[in-house]
């Protein structure tokens, strides 16, 4: 028998669960009656339980005979073995168990979250987080996704507290002798244990909104419910959107969105009772930056997408988790884009894809789907490859099949498997029926093989055709064996002034496509949906860069920069060439394109030898000068949200990466005039000013920001000031922030992220790394398991000096650190890439920064220097008439 899988000899159909938490003592007791079907004669029942004390267990058969069980808890396997004196015959039985446990503080299973009420008293909530396998810490159960059952929950809550679960309240019964109320909830639809939720505490709700008969509310601790309005709007829109897209009504009978002060993840898609960390649900629309607002929209809508895909139809086992998450990621972007088209969310998805490209270009990457033996192996699936790569390859497939065909396939799949479980192959089958073609032939390479292709595009010998070739992309040089990917290529080409679009499926190593003449320019990966990188041969790159701005959409420019930067990091091109490329984009006005540029500047700033810093800062100032002058500090009334956010991003980069003294002085003046009470400032500019003041500030600003963090009015404000604390450069301030990560001042849900920021900071990383080594055991004990440490350790990728790298490797070689899957290996490989890049390119970067007319790189690579937006004086005024690549009309 598999020690990780429960036998199917006895299966549950319905649970009646009663739980009584004691918030003050941090304990709970419970009892349950489970209707089970005995499928073959057995003498024992095996189910899951962990960290529970099981007091009694008995079973009653259909004919009324009752037997007590001999109870054995198998700690390592997290199983409960119930042995009965007489065999159980096939048929229906009722199993009754009484148990007790602790309300832990590790943010998993059944746990306690705390907050300080308006009158200063400390209050507590009892909360659950079960995915993947922590329902067994709250009640004995068949804790595998395939064992779907109906749940009927009763919570014994203290009088005056609110109790929430997946379904609506069926009855409340006061129990005066206990000072409690028994809140009984209606039976759920058949669902998996990991989707069950209970929340008990002092909570308040928004006024409900309705979509047909579905009541939707946002819940928060007292004083915060007014921050739920935006999420409520997003929820109402998306429930309608998904009902329409999926062609199936909302699967629950109500929908509560609940903000929890201590929460290990972003959110959890419990059917009808979605839980969130506060910053992913509660927001003041007037005071939030575009980035903060879109985060709430995305998380809320992602979780609601799961109500059908994940909750109504569920993976049969944890290897299918990727599909659950990848699909919700795809649907999240699709629905947010439908809700707010002006936000350009498919362009923003380029940034998500870029994050997946980064991890998947490592030799320590993994295939999207892999065999999961022990359930804990599934923890490794909650990463960028599952969500972002998975979402990106599904988007590629959707675009390849066509959106209507794809949607029809999804509808077939959901209709066929609702209230039950399904596998990846079932979705492929449904999509294949809708599309009339076999899906596995296209998708298997993307799902079962790690990595992705680098596509090289060149002119054929006659100059009248395009030659596409593919090979695996890796940052660290190595031979990669394996078949080619089936690459759905889309391109746009201009020949003799006429624009043509083309598509092909590249299944071999190389393919040529004839053209009617020599192309003026060609854009490959049109629309940017493909999960591959593109490298243009020099005779194709230069014409593209010189083409008019309309030639490339923002996402295509974003990809051009991202791909050029990746090939630079991988050693396929010198850094000077990339730096020259960035000089072509000083006229750029698209926010997403700037995000790609700023990300690469941030990376360079981290690997820079100290002697090069001031030269690099002046280069950053040069690249940003035009856009800073254009945007200024004051938003114009007719501006769109993306431009407002761009202003914040650009000012922040100028004041920090560019270390610009004028901008820092302006930030100081701006902040001095800011009145928190009247929300007098543009949120994007305010967030930038806070970041700049932290970078340039001292003790005075530090203490002011710390006070603001503690008295923040919104979760976003709190996070802004908290993370600003990590940007102060004075050693004694770094030390003060470090101490706050282990002394309870910062919540354990946030502390690992703060340490990560400090590890990434050029001025704080040495001190922080020493602190982490010294406090490792303490952090391991305090922070939410796996997720907390894994997030914190992401910061080691920025310890990009040879000395630090050696020390990091030694540290992890000497102890057993479990971060889930290959996460640690991936971080160490990223660190290796950064240090190798530094060693390889430092001299070239120094030469480039020292030269007064950068342009050598283009000559060495055989491409002539650009004519127009090269390093030179900034254009005067805003009416630059040169045919710039990156000017959007109408700006
Ligand atoms: Zn999800």
C-alpha cells in the first residue's frame, strides 16, 4: 500500500462537523459524524489526521450495530488508523470521532490571527488555511482532493463574534451556559477537504451586492469594511463574467470575501468563503497606486475564477495543481482585461511571463507538470512555473486555437466533470473535440519538459525569405538535449510598404518562409503571446529599430528589450550592446516597456562593482531625463491610469537608481506638502516620494515612516511605509529594521518579505546576510513554514559578489534547508548567473560607462550606430518630430 495515499476501501460521502474554538486558550475541540461507504469488507479505516488528539472513534452500521475503534495515530504519515473488533461489511456506515487540537500560530490548519482593536485591546480570530494538506490538522478526514463529500459545519462561537463558513447560516442556537452560540451552516456541494473554511471573530461586512440570488459581501476586522468597495465591484463583475464564459451558474449559494490580518499566502479559493491577506482585498481606491489597485483586482478575480475551475471541477491528485492555478491565472487576466480594458492587462501579463522565463531558463527549472508522490511535493508547485508559465502556455494555446474554440472546450470540460474530479488529459480531450485537432501533440512539450526555445530569425541567402530556427534557451551555457518544441509562431512583416501577417507551427529545428520581396522589417511573436524568446539577426534588428513607432506594439517592444537583456545575461551578447539598445528608448512612453528597462537597470545596479556606481547612476539619469521632463510631478486631468503609474515608477527610479539630487530635493518638498488627512497627493507620486526619501533619508525620516507604518489607514499605506524602512541606507537603521523582523514588531506574514528587500538592497545586503545566518533557527521557527522562508531566501539571488556567493553556498551546504521543490537550487543558480555576469562584463561595463560617446558595441557587432535617439541632447519641448520608435501618438 502507498504510504501517501489513502485506500479506497472506505470513502466519505458526507461530514457533519462541530468545532468549538477557545480563542483565549488557543485550543479547540470537535466532533464529527461521517457518512461513509464501505466498498469491501475491511477491519480498519484509514484516514488523515495530524497534530490532533483523537479521544474516541466508533462506527455504526446500517443494521445498527456499533463498535468502538482502537485508535492509532501515525505521526509521520499524518494518518489515523481505526481498527474494529469485527469486520465492516460493504454498505453505508456512520463514523463518529471526538478530537481536540491547538489553534496554532503558524498560519496553517486551524490557527489564530491577532489584531489590535480601536480601544487598544488585542483581539483574536480563529481562521483556517487548508490547501494543500492541512485540513487534517483541524479534523480527521480523507484529505485528498478526489474524496469529495458534502460538508455540514457547526461552529460554537463566543457570543458577539461572527462565524463564517462555505455556505450560508442555516440556524443559530444560543448556548447560555457556555456563553456561546451554535452557528449551523447549510450543507455544501460535494467538494474537496482543502476547500473547506471556518472563520470566527469580530468581523464586519460591507452592504451586500447581488448577482441574481448570489449574495456577495466583503468582510474585515472592525473599522475596515469601507475599504471593501472596490473588491466588491470586482467580484460582482467577475461572477457575471465567469457565469457567462463558463456557461454554468455560480457553484455556491453565496460569496464572502474575508480579509485576515495574518495570512501566509495572497488568498485562498475556499468555495463561497474566500480568504485574503488584507492588502490583497482591502483598498481605498482614491489613495492607492495603479499597481496596488490592480493587485486587488487580480487576486479577487483569480480566486473567483477558481469557484468553477478548481472548486466545482477539481484535480484528481496534486500533480494537477498546475492546471488549476494556470487556468485561474489565465482567466484572471482575461476577466480583468474585460473589466478595465484601459489597464492593458495583457501587456502587464508580459511581466508575469518574464518572471517565468527567468526561472524556466535555469537548468534547475522543472516541467510544469510532474509526478507528485508525497502530497508535500505539491508545495513545490506553488511557484512561477505553475502560475505564470502555466498561464502563458494556456494563453498561447488559446490564441492558437482561437478564443471561441478554446472557450467551447472549457465549457465541455466543466460540464462533463462538475461536482467531480478531472485530469489534464480531460481538458485536452475537451479542447481537442472543440478544435478538431489533437492538443497533446502541441502541448506535451510545453507541459512535460522544462525550459523553452530561443527562436532565431534571419534572412535566407537570397534575402527574400525568413529562416526560423529554435534551440533551448539557458542562462548558463550547456548542451540541452531533447526534441524541439511545437512553436506556434506569429509574425508581421512589411514588404514594399505593405504589411502582412503570418503564422506557422515550427515543429522541427528550422523552417524557411518565402516572402514576396526583401522585407523592410519583421516583428516575430506578434502580439507577444508566445512562450519563447526571439533573437533577430543583425540585418533584421537594425531596420526594426529604425522602423516607425507604429511598427511595434508596446508588448512587442517589451519583449524585444526582455529578450535582448536575457541573451545578454546568458553571455550571447556584450552588455555594452544592451546598454546601447536602451539608449534607443529614451523617447519611450509606454509603462510596460519602461518596466522592462527599469528591471534591467535594477539588476545592473546590484551587480555593479562599487567603483562604477556613480558612472552608472549618471547613465540611468541620461536614459530617464526625457521622460522625467515630460511627465513632471503633477498629473494632468486627462491622463490615463497607466501614465499616472508610469510617473511614479520613473520618478522613483530617477531618485533611487539614478540617485538624482534634484529629484530627491523635489521629493522632500512634495512630501512636506502632503496632507494624509485630505489625500492631497497623487498616490503614484506619493509612493515614489516615500521610496526616494527612504533611499536618501536618515533618522528623522526613518522614525516618521515607522510611525506611519504603525498607524496606517489602509493595508497599502502600511505596506508602503513598511517596505520603505528597508530602503534606508544608514547601517544603524538597517540594523533597526532587521531587529523588527524577529521581535514581533512586524507580522510574520510580512517579515520574510522585509528581509528579502534588505537582502536585495545594495547597501544592506552584507549586514542582512550576516543577520539571517545568525537568526536562521529563530526565523525558521517564527515564519510561516515553507512559504515564508522561501520568499525570504529569494533575496539571496541579489548577493551578487564572489565573496558573498561563496559564503551563501557554504551556509546552505552545511545545513538541511527545505524550501520546497528545487527553489533553493534555483536561487543559487540565479546567484551564479549574476556573479558570472559581473565577472564577465564588469570591464566592458566600465569601458562603456567611461566612453563619452557610447556606440562601440554596435560597430563590433557589425551594426551601424543609430542615427536618431542615440546618447545626445534631450529633445527640446514635447514636439519631437523625429520618427522615433517609441513615441506613442497622442502623448
Ligand atoms: Zn489560485
